[in-house]
C-alpha cells in the first residue's frame, strides 16, 4: 500500500519570476492542462541539467516530473481537497514561547 505524505504549497509563482532566473533555469510556460478536474498551469524548467515539468493549481504543485539518470521521477497529488480549513490547526500549543535574539 502506498504511504501518503502531506502536500505543501509551492509558493513560487512562475508567472512572476525574476526574468534572469527564469532565463537561467530555462523556465517556459507550457499553457494549461486539466488534472483531476483542476485547470493547472504547466511549466518546464531545467535545474542542474535535469529537465523538469511542473503542474500548478492555485500555487499548489499538483504534479512534477524530473528526469535524472535517464529515468522519470514523478511526484503527484493523489487527492485534492478544496475548501475551508479549521483555523484551530494553526493554533500554537500553550507551552510554546518565543525569544527575541
């Protein structure tokens, strides 16, 4: 059985990237593609000589394919839940304190 991991927001907005970085990493806008009913922006890039394709919906990485060593490494969301989140999950435990350094 597959182990499910938590999925985190990709806060990099490719459409607003620094032009020099976009050129350096050969970022290209490949249009849109529907994944699990969600209209995703599709991008390609190259990091360290490895080609990457990424699908993003609402700044959430839905799928990425990285080619390394002649093989494709795929990370793909298996379930997308869109809706409200209980704000209590963001409450800090009562014993957490902060110190200014």
